[in-house]
C-alpha cells in the first residue's frame, strides 16, 4: 500500500519544522519577557525603600484594569478582520490578540505579527489579510493615543512643549495612513497584492465608519490604561502623600501612558524598555517626585507583564482543555452491535 499523504516523509518533516519553529518562538519570547522583568525588578530595588511599603492589592487591580483595557483593542482588531472579508470567531481574535502581546518583548516587534497571524490564520482567515489588519489596528492605536495625549498636554501641561510636539508628529504620521483611500493606495504601491491577488478587493471593507469605531474603542482603551496607572500609583504610599487628590491627576496619567507606550513601540526596543519609563518619569516626577515616578513606572510594567503572561497562558491552554472535556463528555454509541468473534 503506498504511503498516505499524512504519513509521507515530506509531511513528517514539515510537521517537525513547524514544531521546532514554534519552540524557538516560545523560547525567544520567554527570554525577552525574562529580561524585561529582571531589569524592572532591579530598578524597583534601587528606589523602593524611599517610597514606603508597596500595597500589592492595588497592583492586582492595575493588572485587571489593563486586561479590561485590552478588550476594546482586541475587539477593534476583530472588526477590522471582519471588514476585510475574514470570518474569525470573536474568541479566536481575542485569543490571538492577547497572546500576540508577548511578542512586543522581542526586539523588532515583528514577533507580534508572527504570533497573531499564526494563531488566527486558517480556513476562514487569510494570512496576508491578517497581517494588514494588524497594521491597521496598530496605526489606529498610535493615532488615537497621540491625539488623546496631545489634547491633554495642550490644555493642562503646555510647558511640556517637546512632548507636545512629539505627540503631534506621531499622531499625524499615524493618522494619515489610516485614512481609507490612502491606506488602500499604500497597499497597492507596496505591491503586497502580489502575495494575495484578492487583497485589493478585501480593502474595500476599509471605510470611515470602521475608523470611527477604532477611535471610540481606543479612546476607551487609553482611558482604562490611565486608570490602571492610577491604581499602580495608589499602591505607593509616597504617591498618595504627594498628591492626595489622586483623581485630579488622571488626565496626566492617561497622557503619560499613551505617550510612553507609543514611544516605546516606535523605539523597537523589547517592550519599549527604558523609553517608556523615561517618558513616564518625565511627566510624573514634577507632581509625585522622582522616587515615586521611578517606582510607579516599574510597578506598572510588572503588573502589566504579569497580567499579559497569566491571561496568555489561560487563553493558550483553554481550547485544548475544552476540546478534551468535549471529547470526554461525548456520548458513546452503543447502537452498533459488536461483531462475533470468528472461531
């Protein structure tokens, strides 16, 4: 009997190479996360004694709010995929989005695209379209974050002229490509359609209504991330003493988080490490003092990384656990009689 397609050597080698690639990606992501965590812990150890005992329950709240803030982002990516003619389930999109977060801790940020597309592609999602959807979602994230922080800085913190100029430049650079006619032309000019001849057809789903959904969703997301930073600040007794009316500092924290995350993303450093903390400290040190600014930036990173890791692990193993439970609960068909034993 000739070997079946499943048992052919070519199929076997392809399966082994795929498994090896997944293992390498996993190890690279783990190494990147570990490096970020170790650096954060070192920074916290250097300044922790001067701010008082950390109230860790507030960091749990900060991580939970951050996870909640990621839902509007994941939802917008799902809407983009649907608008581009793809048919993923909402659960698949959310799972791929959250697990893809871990890719930002690898140099170059390309691992975000690799993780997301590898987890979402399938019979109902084309890989090239998923990649395009990642870029649309990312550019929208930058545009809304830069505009949001720019308005806050222009109204409340006009003395931060450099950061205000950075926010305006980043917002403009990200906003223009998200305009549907321009983005469609960019796709054609980059000749991405050679990889998928139907890609230009899919781009007709990109319209101003979709852009409006993205701006609303990311306005909610950035506000929640500012609240997450506020919760991280509440964990530091020194911060509460420096600014008793913590809610009045919320606009500052929203602008700080938005600019810090965008600058960290543009820097291409793993997780934006160093750049994100620099901007957070630059904006919060005049209000809370440098020790609190340093520790709060580190605590925010740690709480967000822990939330990302925990949620990613849960979402990664959940489909396997559900499939096993479904198989175990499946009824056994006893209607077919057992054939008699030949004597």
